[in-house]
C-alpha cells in the first residue's frame, strides 16, 4: 500500500463529504498521479454546533496534494454542491468549471469574498459541453433537478467510463431545460459504463418523484380555489421551474406577483441573466401588494424550512410589511427537510393561531422532489447497465438500500463507502483500499475551525450545563457568578453555600499545596462544582480566576 495515496495506474474514488450524510458534497477521482474534484459543497448547522451556521468538509487530504489537483467540476448550483467554493477555492488554486447559471451564482459568491478574478472560473456549454483535464475527459449531461442546469457528468478515463449523476430525477415535463433523453442514456450504456456514482436520497420512495408539469396543474387548481384571499407560496428559492410555474399561474389567475426574500431576488436576477424566466411577471413591491385587493396578489416567500430570519417567519410573527389575516392562505411548496420539523411547526402554529389556512404537499400535489424514487433508479440502471454501483448523496441507510436495489436489478458489483474511504474502481476487483482523514470544519464567526475543536465542545457543555465563574481575591470572600443554572430564587443561598465550601476546601490545603496556585485553583473548582451539582443536579463548567497569588486562607 502506497503511503501517500498518490493515484498510480488505477482509477480511484474518494468522498470527503456527502457519503453517509445528505449535503456537503465533495468527491474526488484519482488517476495517473492526478486528482479531479467534483463539487465543493457545504451544509447548514443544527443544534450539534451551537453558534455556527455553516459546516464544511475537512479538505486536508486534498490540500496536502493541491499540486496534483487539476480542477473542480461543479454539477449544479445548490449550496450543498457549491457553497464551500468561496471559502476554499482560493487556497486550492485550481480552475473551476460550471455551466452558465451555476457559474453566474458562483461568480457572485466569489465577488462577495473578494476572489473574483483571482480564481479561474470557466463556463461550459450546458448541453454536452466537454473539457479535458489530465487523464479525465468530462462531458456535461443535463438531467432534471429542482434547479436550473442540473447535470450529470460522464467522466472518461483510461480505465473506463464513470457516470456521476449529481442530483437528478426523471421528468417528462421539467418546465425548465431539456434533460438528456432515454435514447441518449441507452446509447451511453451501449458504449459501456464502468461505474455509476449515484444519488441515493429518495431510494426508499417506492414511487417516481413526479413532474413539475403536474405540480403546475395542481398548483393552478389550488390557487384558483382561494378567490378573494391573499395567497403566499413558500418554496426553495433555487427552484427556477417552480418560479416559472408561479409566474404563469399568477398571470392566468389575474394576480400580481410579489417576491419576499433576498435569495429569491438573487435567483430571479441570475435566472433572467441566463435566459430563464424571460416572461416572469414584473414583481410589485410590498406597499403595492398590500394595497391590491386580497385576491389579486400572489406572494412568493422564502422560509419554508422554518428559517427564523426568512420572510415567512417574519410574516408569521407580524414583523414584515406583508400582512396576513384569518382566511388568507399559505402554500408550502417544498418538502420538509429532516431536522427542520420543529422550526417549521413553530411557524405553522403561529399561522394557525391567526386562522390562516395552510396547505402542504400532503394535502395537495404542490411539490415534487428533485431526487429519484426507486422506479427512476431502476430505469437508469437498465439504461446504463454499469459494472459497478457506488451509492453517494445519502445517509448510510440510503446508500445500503441503493446497493441492495442495484443488486436486485442485476448490477454485478457495488461499493458502499463513507467519507474518507479510498476506493479503487479499476483495475481489478473494486473495493475500499484504505481510510484517509475526513472530518468537518465549521465557520465560527469569521474563523474556519475544527468541528470537534475545544471551542465548540466547550460551547456544547456550557449550553447543557451552564457555567460558573469564581474569582479568588486575597482577604475577601470568593466572588461567584453563575450563568445558566436553574436556581433563580435560590441563587443567593447557593452562592453563599458555594463561597463557604470554597473557603473550607482552601483551608484544608496544607503545606506546599496551600501555596501552590494549581492546587488552590483545583480545590476551588471542585468545591464549586460539587455545590452546583448538590443544588441543581447540573455539572457546570467552572472557571476560577486568581488575580494574585494567595494562601489557603484566601
């Protein structure tokens, strides 16, 4: 086994993010001494990382081999595929490749980061655009997804052809774009596919994901039902096809469009700059929307996932220029992402308390997923007929299930891997060669830091148990400040007892220990923590400050 993992006369695959999780996609292909990166995404933080918004894959493995990295190829513009670009592309120092819509969004991110012009960004033709990078030849193949210009990548190598799906679905009425046809995909299969590296997100869905065209018809019917009512539709901002649908429905139902959310404004701007949404109605401002008769406005708003600062949350809190009253309607044209249930429920409860009608995808066909259900996976397997299946873009349960489905459909071999598993695809029997470093980083304020670093670990402890600061000053009682302990009315009595316990603990130190600052510090810390646990059942973090040296009677 080579110690530096430099790819030799072989074809390697390595996920640094996106395998064993949904989000934060970073994939590497290695061949003949070179590495090619596919996507550079991020994910959003949850309660696991208090005080943190963004989470990235740890790129240490490829940063150490940046001289052998020949490019970063981006499949589409969702944040879990491009979100880390402005944070790492400059350091990696290699060209980026993307189709026009994705490239425009990436360029704006680079500009915000002060990197525009410092990172090479190449625009590739959307339909079958091709680039040659070292031992790799990459062809873009448009597939339907919940964003404009979703693409699979056909990667030709000296050891065989890889079909990297990116995020995809099958859609006969995609509204936006023209996906690669079944005939084209069958022809690719006829030429031979070594490995299918495939999205696993919806493998447990026994039905096809559904068509945007069907959503258009159901949405039209639903909105037409609510005559005389103000209607808000919340959806993923990046879903250009859904925006096109809503623009068309507004026109056909005699409603003016109002857009609430900066991410929606940005997507509409980028889409129109790249030839999409050409006939999208000119949005009216908030004041105009509120002056219009209630049945003559359709509001598109961000915040369907419960984001506290997004437009829908502010509307629900009556903290937005758009106002709703009893009988008005909010359509949730998006699926509930796991982990967001509480935040979404909070907003829905606020709306319900005010008598506002809500419709979700469980009540009407107003949303379809951008990922393939099992029938779509089975169809793609039959068209491409790969020798190897490598499930990605899913939790371990999703990837294991996709491997099982692939076996049932006759795919001879599969490799179920996780972030950090170095996989050899060819030559020889495919499988995991070794594990390399793969972890998480967080954007904590303005600093990118280890996700399991001391700062985050301590923040979790403080959030769960509270913190006590003790100041020891010679000749005075200890000063105690307790934060986050559930004592309230008992706080004065607790502090008095903790002060007494500290003094007793210090008096029990004898000889050299009484003069040793470290011993004094530890005695005071333990006495404080024991008192806190006795009073509250909590085990808070205790910080002892000693402005000056003192003895046991301090």
